[in-house]
C-alpha cells in the first residue's frame, strides 16, 4: 500500500499559507513568492520578506523534492537505505526581527520517504521537525510561554514526547566550539515512524500548527519597545553565532546542499546582517552579559 503523500503535501502547503498570512498581518508588508524546480524532480515555493518594519528577514519555505539516490547526510544512520530513490517535503522557516527585543525563531516540519527499489521492499518513511527560540534580550515569561505551547501541542500524543524532544532540542542546537546553546530551545525530533504513519503525521501537524501560538504573542509584546544602536550591535554579534551553527552543524543545511537543493532558499535562513568581533565579550553586569546564563539547558515549565 502506497503512503498518502498527497495529504501530507496538502497540509504543508496550507501551513505555509497560514503562517505567511499571520506574519504579513504583523508586519504590514507583503511576502514575495518565488517558485522553483528541483533538478531531479519536484520543487518548491519560497515566500520571503526583506527589510520590513517588524521583520528584517522572514522566510517561510515549502518544498517537495525528489532524488535518484539518498545523499550521505540522509543515509549515514540508515546504510541499508543507501542508493534508494527518495522524496522529501515540508515547511521550514526562519524569522529575524528588526527589534533586538524580539527573538529570532526557527521552525521546521518535514516528511522523508525512501522508496522501495526492489520487489519485496517497502517504502520507508519518517517525520521530523521542531521549533526553537533564539533571544537577544530574554524575558523569562516569553521562554515559559514558548515552552508551554510546545508542551501542550505534544501532550495529546503522549506525556513522554515533550521532555524527550525538549532535551533533544537542547542537545542538537548546541555550539560545541562556543560551549553554549543557540538559544533557549524548544522541541526537536527526527526519525519518527514507530507509531505508524497516521500517528506520526498527526504529531507533526500538532507541531506545525502550534508555531503561531508560540511565537506571535511574543512578537506583539516586544515589537514596539524602543532600542538603541548598541543593542542592535549586540543583536548582530549574536546573529553571528546563529550563522556559525547553521553552516557548521545544521543537518538541514547540509542535506539541502548535498541533495542539489536551491542554494538561495537554503541560505535564506541566514540573517541579513551579522558581525564577528575578535575576542569580544559583554561587560559584566550588563543586560548583554545576562544572556549567557540562559544559554545552558534548563527547565522552563
């Protein structure tokens, strides 16, 4: 029996549209649209906003791409699937707000299928995704709200999911060379298929659907706060750490480039401005120095 790929694609397209509509209302600007084709099959739709009053860059990307043989980043943990035809689909987004009091955020929900190649084989599927928050000036109530929404989205599927996926997020979004987390975490998961297709897909829909509830109230609460040039400078320095993670550790970036994905869409996750200053550290006792205490795994709810 073939997998219901069409229903998954319809959901991911609807999710992209919903998130874009919500962000357009917040910013007051229209997202641009760029439809593209993948060289081995399929393609995608990149929706993005540049230089808005609220969002300096916001990218909400849908893709459904196909390939002839699994790339190394996808088959490293599944050597028995190496060489199989594959297809992947999902929605990913990164939002870099202008105001340094509004956190950067990332969300991704995706499905991967390694297709049967020989008689007697079956298609192998798995889901993955998550959402996380990267603040510059943290308000603890924002972190608690974000994690509570993540918890509540997973709770109907089983009480074990939130603590497991929260821990997975803390471990995955970690800059080993900096000895710090990328932000205050959220949830992250991959290789989800044990509950079966319908249950795995239902959990993934819950993750995707909770994004606006988790993030939009934080934006509304912080977007009109005044900020200084010095705070923008700090934001740019911290954005540099975000770039370091995406280019050194992120498996999604690596998979996209290895699979012949569209470079412009893959690198839309980068902030429009970032800085690196040699051996820089904030002054003791400042709000900038206070961020360091949150860049370690902790319980928020």
